[in-house]
């Protein structure tokens, strides 16, 4: 347990380092450039927009100086048809794409992954700062990414065809990226978006702001109050609490009042998103050492990455194979997580397209 506490402490420490802030700003610039390029092109096809964003991000790395750490962001785009899944909606079987971009953040300590968060994001473009969800297809997409009904990969989809029933504990396993002119984007968890759409079919950037202001709650960690914000003491009692109440973490992955690994799935622009993403506030906790996490979502991610790997091997796509190799270059800290297992579950794809942006925050070596 002490090594987890030390990992958390160092993660908090590096967030104030100038190099960490440099990576945050650079990622923001790259995302903005990708969105701006998509608005300049005459094509309005969403696949071209996603490809523009992914290509703009590319691969880049920041190395800490005063503190020993590194941050590496890597992105890939898998070309082809959309990655469709099938599920039940309004009593009927329907088919929608799973999402456009998967954002993943991995926190590495002593060459092993200690934490990992993920969100499956659907991108929607507008000409101003408002977005309409009046069409049936838009409503189905919000339903899929907010509730995650049991689904399976459609025929010829990149998504394997087995059935998946994914929990959405923290409410941000699915999200929507809202692009707006002249070249920026906001983000909201699909679960919160569904709440907004219960009153109207078109939302604005201001609606996101109002929703965040209405839902902000100042929750003081009782253990922080008891132990004067001592992370080690708080984590010890939190660990004891979730041993007896394992469902507690679904509402708050950490009780400590920390600037990292929180749950804030609304971002108003690229800078706001990049900051929250790198701090671990965006997405579902799909892996954590010594803390309950969404193992079903992790399992699905591993199956999807294996499908992508097999596609890359068949098509001899070295850049994608390098991406998969980089993703698994650090093992998960627990030996029983099943990472890297080769599976052939319902694999039937011909083509599929999806973008993935993966960031590794490597805290490097420290005493356990």
C-alpha cells in the first residue's frame, strides 16, 4: 500500500512542475490545430475530422528536469468503416458507432501501471457554439454512451462480436466532444448530457457551464479533516473502508481532497480539457492498484486493442503495432489483471475506424 501512496504523492508533486504544464499547453495547441484544420476543409465527414485531430496530436514527449518524470502522448487512427455496435433502444434493435476517439491516461510508477482512466468519446461538430440532438441517431448515440446497454460488435465491425455489459460507475466511461468554430472543442460526459437533453434538444456551451455550477459540491474528506490532509493516513482508512464497502468507490474513487484522479467530466475548451485529462479527472477508472476499479471496462479495452493489433498484423501497419507495443510496454501492477491476454472473442471484422489518444505519465523510479 505504501508504494501506491508514494505514487499518488509524486503525481501530485509533478503537477506543479513547469514541464508538466508545458505538456498540458502543447497538447492543447495540438488539439486546437487539429480542430481548426478540420474546419478549413470543405469535407464535413466526421471521419476526416477525427483523422485531422489524431494526426495533429501525433507523438510527443516531455521530460521533467527538477523532478524525475516523463509524459508521452501518442495517437493513432485506424482507417476504415465506422466501428458499429448493436444494442436495444426503444424496444428495437439498433446499430450505432461505439465512438470516434478513445482517450486513455496511464500513470506508471516503477515501470508498472498503477492507475488507468479511459473515456469513449463521440465527436459532434457545429457552426457556432450550439449542438442539436433532435435526430433519432443522435439520441441513440447519447443513450449508448450514457447508459451502456448490453451491446455487441456489428457484422464487419472492428468491435468484436461478443456481448458486453459495461458498468459506468463514475459516469464518464462515455463522453461527447463538442467542436465549435473557429477551432476548439468542449467535452461533457454523455450521462450528464442526457440530463441536459431531458429538457431540450439543442444545447449551448453556456448550458455546460450552468450544469457544472449546479452540480459542484464541496465535499470535505472526513479522513483529511481527521488527519490534517495526511495522504498516507487518509488512504489507509479509505482502503479499509472499501474493503468492507466495496461499492463506495463508485461514487468517489478517492476520499482525499487531491488535485488528481478526480471525477470532473465537463470541459469548456481544449485547454480546460487537456488540463483535466492530464490530471486524471476525465474518464472511468479502468485500473488501479489496491483500489476497486471497472474491471469490465478494462477487459473490453484489452479485447479491442487485441482486435486492433490483429488488424495491424494482417495489414502490416507498423505505426499501429508500435502504438500497441507502447501501450503494453508497462505491465499492470497487479499480477492477476489478465493484461495482454491473446483472445479470439467473436473476431469478425473487415474494416473499422476509430482514433485513440494515449498518454503515459511515468513517475519513474522511487522508493517503495
